[in-house]
C-alpha cells in the first residue's frame, strides 16, 4: 500500500499572506480572529468532479439549534464536521498502514492502494456501505503495503471515513477524512480469497455480503487486513493559564512562519475550511500544528498518542519551533544568494551600459573589432610570410561573422593568438666574437675541450658567412658530467635565448607535433611553444634525455622528431595545431643522452655526436676548488672566514666517497660538509672550521670505498679487465677456477666451460672463442699441457647482479684461462681490454678514454690496448696518460708477453705492433664496447 502523506501536499501549496496578531484578555478571541481572517480571504478549492470518477459517502445532518447544542455538549476531541456523520462506535475496520506521516482527526489524506488483497477488501467494504478504515503509522519503512504482524505498526491511529474513491482497476485512490483516535485491541481474521477479475469480483461481493467475518487466532504468515479497535478516551481538560499561554505561542509561531513563507496560508485555508467552529479548540490546534510540520514520524506519533493536553501542546510547539528555525535558515540562505546574484546582475548591466555609451561616443569599439586590432598590432615589426599572412587574414574575416559566445569563436581567437604571437622574422643578434665566447665557456666550465672547440667552430663559420644556421648537436656521456649545464653556457656565449624540455618517457607524438584544433584545449607542440616563449627565431633548444624517449599507443615520438632534427626539413616544420609551415632552420638544437645505442639509428644519423667522458681525480679536484665549493658556500651563507677545505680533504673525498665519472655526487657531498659547518657555526661551537683529510669522516661518516682492488696480489686464473658503462669506465675482475667432473652436466668427461655473472650473449660467445684460442695457444707452447681439454672450467665475473655484455673482454678471458692452466699469476698492476678473433688477432674496441680514467682511478699503471686504438689513446689529455705504462698489441702473442712478464722487465713488442696510419684508424666505428648494462 502506497500512502501519500498530507505533509507533501502542504509543503507544495504552503501558506500565503500574513495576519495581524491582536492580543486580548481571553486569548481565544484572538485565536478565532487569526483563523477567521485566513478563511475570509478565499474559499477552499474543491476537486474537479467532472474529471474524476469518485464515490462520496456521508449523510447530511440538520444544522438546527438542537444539533448545535448537542454538539457543544460533546467532548471537544469527539466533534466532527457538520457535513459528515460517522458512527460513534465501529469495532472492526480494515487496516491501512502509512509511512512517514500519520493522519490526525479532522484532517484529510490521499492514499493509493495497489495490493490485490487490500484492494479487494476495500471494494467490498465500500459496496456494503461500510467506508471506514483504520489508519496507522508504520514503525519501519518497507515496500510492502500489507502488514504481516501487528508489531509493524503503532497501536494508536485514526478512524477515517473514505470520502472519495477512484477505482483504476489495478489500484485505488482514496481520500480519507480522519475523525477520532482509535487503538488496536486485536486482529480479526476472515476467509481470504485471491483477488478475482472485475466480473467475478462483483458476484463474489454479493455472495460475501451476507457472511460475517469469523474472529479467530491468525496464522503467523497470514497478513493483517482487519483489526479490532476501540476509541481512545479523551481526558477532560481545563482552560488554565498555561494552556492559554501555549495556545497563544503556537498561534504566534504559525504567524511567524507565514511571514517567512506566505505560501503556508493556502494549506492552512484548506485545513480550516470545514473546521471553522473549532479554531478555539487547543486539541484541534495541536493536530493542526502537527499536520503542518515536517517532523520525524516518531515525533508526530508521540503527539497523536499523547492524551494530556498540556504535554501535547508542548510537543506541538516544539515541532513548529523547529519548523520556524528551518525557514529562518532557508530565508537567510535565499537572501545571501539573491544578494550575490543581484550584485552580479547589476554589475553586468552597468558594464553593458558603459560599453554602449563608449561605443556611441567613439571611445571604445566593438569587442570583435578590438580583438582584430590587437592581433594586427602583434604583427607590427614582424616579417610575416605571404602564405601565413593570407591565413591570418582569412581567420580574421571568419572571426567577424562568429558569435562571441560560440565555441568556434574561442577556437578561432586562440588560433589567431598563436599565429600572431610567433616571432616571424625576429632574431636576436648573435655574439660572433671568438674571444668573448671562449671566455664565457671557460668561466662556466672546466675542461670539455671537445665541446668548446665545436662551439667556437660554429661561431667562426657564422662570422665568415655573416649569417647563422641551426645545428643539431648531441652531447652523450655519463650522468653528472655537465651536459645540461654546458648548454646554458653555450646559449650565454652565443647570446641566444635558452629553452629546455625533456623527452624522457615521452609517448605522445602530439607533444612534438601538437594537437589538432578539433580537440578541446588543443595546443601546439613544444617547438612552437618554444618560439612563442623565447620571442625569437634563433633560440637554443635543449632536448634532454633523448635516449630515454618512449613509445606508446599514441605514436612514436622519436619518428616525429626526425623532421624536427633534420637540417634539410625543419625549414618547413608543420605543426598539427598551426597547420602552416614554420622555419626552424635557425634554431640550435642540443640533445643530451647517456647512451647513444638506445637512440634510433635514423635519429642518431641526423645529429652530430660529441662525447663527454667522465673526469679523473685531478679534474674533479680542480672543478671542486673552482666551482663546487664556492657555490656551496654561497648557497649556505658561509665565507672563507668560516670554513676552509684543504687539497688533501678534496683528494680523500674523491677517492673514498665519489669515484663516479661525474661530479653530481661530489656536489652533494660538498654541500653536506658545508651544511654541517653552518650548523656548528650557528650553534656557536666555533668561528672557523678547517676541513682536512683527518676530520673528513666526522662530517661525512665512514668511507664508502676503502680499497682500490679486490686482490692485492693477483692469484692464478684472475685478470683485471677494463669496461665501459653508461656511468663511465670501470675495472672488473675475470675469475676462473677448476670444477669437479661429477658436477658436470654430462657426468663424465672434461673441457666444459661454465659461465656465471649475468653475462650477455655477446660476452658468452667471446668466452667460447677465448677458450678455443687459449687451448691452441697452450698446445703451441707446451704439447703436454692438456689442462683446458681435460678440466671443467668455471668462469665468473663479480658483481653478478649487474648485467654485462660486449666483446671487449676477449683477451682478458684468454689471459685468465692461460693463467689457470699454467698456474702462473699475471702482473698485479696490469689491466687489459680488446676483442679477440678466432685466429688470435686483437681487434679494436671503444671507450678508451673512459677505460683509461677507470685504470687511473683503480691505481693501475700498466695498460694493454689493441694496436688499432693507438690513435684514440694519442688524443687523450696528458693528465690522463701521464704515469701510465701503455702497450698496444696486435696479436695475443703480444698480450701474453706483457701480462706474464715482470714489472721491471723491458718488454719490446713494437716490432709486432701493426702500425696503422692515423687517417685509417676507425676508433669506435662499428665497434660495440663491453659494458655492464643497467
């Protein structure tokens, strides 16, 4: 059963207008005047009977003097409207359970019933001229319309007359009028039959009209349809001062509510239409207040059940007081919102009027005309190509015919803003003085001769030609060597604007080529954004981490950069957003990378690669003394009076804490020392703090690198190799050891080689080649030595968690195998690198500078390098090669003679070295260096 609470209708209709409160001696006259004034305005609207098929059930009574007298003698709560006559006692009534809001005596409620059992029962009662029901409030909100147990409803409700009924076939719409309070005393059970069709139902009603319901105990699962009830006796009250005061306060509160919400008056008129003579009744006033309130069901039920008039008045007063506070809060919120809206609307109207006045006086033009003038003003002083000028003119013409509030207008305006903001033909004057450029580069960075030389060549060519063209340079090397910082210095030396963006992890092509204008919030790509920000056609653009560019479902950005970084194509770079060619040929592109192998071949072919190797200890000391220490002191607010770092402290710092190729970690450690000194100075521990090798550990903690080597004396089967990594060069040990035959995979036989240490496929192949060459070399020298053919050998490269790959460990593995087979140790101060062929020829490798730096860092004095790398070694600075004993080997015979000789022995291998002219040295061309892969 679906019940429509009367409260919903009351809130929709509300109250209207206000009343004037007149206090008198008795108070009841004021109450009657309050309601009489409301009723005098309009009459109650009756429902349209022509549009509703309904049945009415009431008996007219005369309104003579005797009836009035008899009515006045009845208890106040037992009075009913004059237009309807209901029996004083009616023991058995159908049960209607409603939700949220009970119905109070003298008030109406609309109810919809759709349950077949309840519908059939009500039809039968109406046919029998017994249109009475008991309306009770549910304790819990449920979806079912029938009640399974009396515990689901409150025991006290209202006896109601079905005044109107609309039969819709599958449901009934009822208009109920409550008359008195009743209480459930028990359940009445009658024979229940399933609902029938309309024709069968009419015949069944006539047959069941003569039968009476048999009262018996109801089964547990049977629904409660009819209940036995009794009237609730009303206590006789006296018109005490307290009752009068509560009554007047309720009337005053109702008046205040109508002042805040005048729409309440309509609902109040409907409720009082048929109860004009009872407006002075406090009981009726309580029910009226509860019916108007939107309180909780429990609170309304408490008012319905309360029999003491004083307590009932207090409950009703509390309820409408809450209603009053709610309307006050709503009025406050409405006033605040209205003030904001009114102020905004007023400002908008005044602004529009001001704009109209300005346009009439010629002070200001139309918005579209102003926007067009602004765009044209941006193009003054710029050399715009004719094709671009034509596009701008077309877009300006299009803008004039678009509505300013349309989305297309904003798209066109943004497009014109980008087109007119680009620096067409605007260039910064470049610095073409070699001395000034060299001074700036030397001032900012130590070393980096290759980079500085290339930039000075660029300046010299520009000075000769009188014009400058863009180039694409790529600085590659370990982290922390200054690739990004040198780009800033180059921009300052060339007097170019600087712009940087990183492509590390970039997976969207639109970041380079831009988004098409059809998308919401579309933007051009990074190159176009660079031109708008720098406001010049010849900036220096740094593309960082080009070796870490990604690839996803949104395209391949590395392929999109082919046109950007191609000197022959970027003169007509086409961005998806602008859709017009833009000249980027004057832009100097500088890319940075750690490893060039991960850069796509087509992209790498378009760039000029410049290697930036790591620093040796001497370079790090000079960089720390000239740049890092002053910068840290300046950042921390210290001067030379507060701290002094000795040369020995810097050497120990580099040797024991910062052995990496770059200087980034060195900067961190120096910052740490300076911060601790600043802390001690502020704490007033002292005024001057010298930092030397003896007290360096107090600032930085224990040393990270305590030993330069794994073995002080190299045992047989162990050789030091040199490796190239993305972090710079490093020295790695190659270890070999015999392995028991029973541990072999085949169980019998020997000559197996087991390899461990996270080696790649190329390095594993080099190990197999080295085993073959070593066997042939030993047999050639000693026919009786079959150690490598009979024994299972285990080859291991330490630091197994680091992947390693490359061919440059060939001669190192052969030397380790021969050392194990002959039980002879190699020189402890020797390290080697080089690829070996199957015939024993030593092939060139790359990364000679990094490997030489790694050898000096590890305290190695003797190096064995391929003969074809002699020209690479000759290009190294003297501070790297100074103090090194370097041999160049053409075959493994040369390597053997050097590695197994005594340090004081004079080994002459120059006759066996293949002398290669300098112009034919390949260096790193087509050579993949051996390196751990991280």
